[in-house]
C-alpha cells in the first residue's frame, strides 16, 4: 500500500503546473513534504486534499496571503534594534504623512465635500497605522507608537470636523446680517427648520450650524462670518470665536506627535552612545 500510494502521488504531483507548485510553496507545502506525506494511501488522499484546497485558490486569496507574509516579515524586522538614521527616516516619513494628510483633509473638506474630507482623514490615518507599526525597534517603541497614533487621530479628525470654521476664521468676512424666514423641510420623517440670513449684498443663505433660536427671530440683526467666495455657508458669531477650542486641541495633538517622533530618535541616539 505504501508503494502504490507513493507511486500514485508522485505522478499526481509531477503533473501539477509550475503556478500551482508556487502557490503550494507559498502556503508552506513544498513538493518534498508532499511526496513524503503521500507515501501511504491515507497520506496520498491528504495530499490531494491539500492540493485541492491550496493549489487552486482564487487570485485574491493568493494576493492576501502574499500581503500577510510581507507584513509578517516587516513586523518581525520592526522589533529588531536599528540605528538612529533608520529610526529617524521612519518617524520623519510619519510626520510628513501627517502633515500632507492634514493639508489634504482641510482642502477636501473646504473645497470639495465634507464626506471626502472624512474619507481622506481615514485613509491617511490607516497609512500612518501601517507605517508606525512597521517602525524599527527602539526603547519604548510600543508606547511611542500608541501615543503617535492617538495624537494623529485627534489631529486629523479635529481638522475634518472644524475645517470650515478654520477657513472662515482665516479668510471669512464678518458682517451684520438679518434673520429671514426659515427654510422648513423634512428629514427622516420629522420636520426640520433651517435658519437663514440675508447678507449685506442681499444674498439669502442658510447658516452652517443651525441655531433654533434664529428660526424664531425673523428680522433680528445677527453677527455672521461668511465666505466671500461662496464655498461655505455662513456661521453665526464672530471670527474670534471660530475654532477657539478646536485649534488648540489640534495644535496640542500636533505637538505630541512631533515630540513623540523626536523622543524616539533621541532615545535611539542615547542607546547607541551607551554601548
């Protein structure tokens, strides 16, 4: 029985295409291992089952397997100590990614659509997750990575939520507008009232952040900040109040991110001098 199993599985394995052999090898099933396993009839049946399960998988399964292997190799390398230059390169790339991502999030939120700003912020943060998890080993690496990921999340999503207010605080024009008849509509089966104001030029615009008291005070003069370019809806209040809380939060998150990166590089340098 052993001879029949070995002979039969040998012919079966010899008939496999090079592509199938490569897929099996990537899955950890080398030809030598399969030939040894197929020396008995029971083993031969197992080999045929293995080939059926792993040798003819869809292309997207093979791609996912390659990605997992690649990340596994990077993760194994990430835990090994590295020189100051390599650590600095990784953290500099993370800072550059955060800066460019912040700019892209603000641009998308203001010039295109808020939903695109959210998508950009999420995509940038995922890139930062991958980049920082692959960072070389340093003293306190795990704490530094968690701190940097938390700070970058606060920075990006604070920017997404407050991009219109930041833009109006920098480029908007503060004027006195007049509350006009509100716009009434339905949303999710419930009536919704939207405040509107008449700007000095005569244009009637809906306010960005709805204020229910505004809807009941038609004819009242209110301070608003509006975008002369017409990209954004006006906001009730004055320019000094726009982003008064969110900007310090974003600045603090950016400082924490920069400080974490700097600390990781300096820790590597001190470790090298202490050898």
